[in-house]
């Protein structure tokens, strides 16, 4: 199966939620969250599966990649390999 990609890269979401009830189910989703991206474009070829920068979104792994882009501008939430959850949602809706 092909993964869902943004700009050709795999990503994951860190979403903060609070569950306040189960019957009925009541969940509150905080608007602040993160989207973390791989530092290399996804390629489904078997020979690339060991490339952790292409398949893992973990910050501890990707910060060591030569391709890692750190966002140093607090007013931009769609720069580099960490985006705000709000900005990621805007990209998916387009």
C-alpha cells in the first residue's frame, strides 16, 4: 500500500487530546499540535527500506540528517521538517 504523503514525504501527527467521557464519548482536540516530516522523499523501492531518513519521522533520527531543516522563525509554521498541526491541516485540505 502507498502511504499518504505531503510533498512526497512521509509524516506523522502529534495531536493532543483529552477524553472526558466514554458514554457518550466526549473528546476535545487541542488546536496546537505538530506534523513531523521525513528528511528524504519517499521511495517504495526495496533497496531504500533501510534508509531511516526516508521512512522514520522521529525528530531524534532526522535532526542528524544532512537534509534536516530547522525552523528558526516563530512566525512561520510551515518551514522545515516540523509544521504546526493547523498548517498541516490547511495543506491536506487543498
